[in-house]
C-alpha cells in the first residue's frame, strides 16, 4: 500500500516561480504580437497606397501633436486604443517589452526601410 512518496512531491518553490513567470511571459508574447501587427498594418497601408512617405508624414504629424497632449493620468490599459503612445514620460528598454505599439520612430524607420 505504501508507494514512494518522494516521487510525488513537487517543489513548491519551483511552482511559485512558474506561477509568477508564466503570466509575465504570456504578457510579453502578447505585446510582441500586438507590435508585429502594427508593423504589418503599416506595411499593408504603405503597399495599398503605394506611398509609404504619406504614412511616414502622417505618423510624424500624429506624434508631433501627441507630444503636446500627453495624458498625465492615463490608464496604461487603454493605450492599445491610440495610434501613438498616449502615456507621458521616458520609458526604458524593459518597459518597451510591455508596449502594445512600437515607438513612432521605430514605425517610421520600418517604413523608410520599405522605401529602399
């Protein structure tokens, strides 16, 4: 009736670490997919119009006007509804992992690469 109980015991520390890391990894993957979709949408718009420079100009204008109207108390959970990042402040490379959109400059750089 007695089995080897040592084989059935899970290490609770490993389970705790996995419980913390798994949702974090899932969020990073989800945000990465969202950023990839933004690049794909930009590429599609550039191909559809045949003028990536028009989209570059539009992004520059949106970013310029957004700089003056950053939302001071913006809820990060609503950032995905904006064309450019509505949040104020300088963000680190680590925080860029959790952005739903690539930076406007990164989007412009990708469009300029299409023009080459």
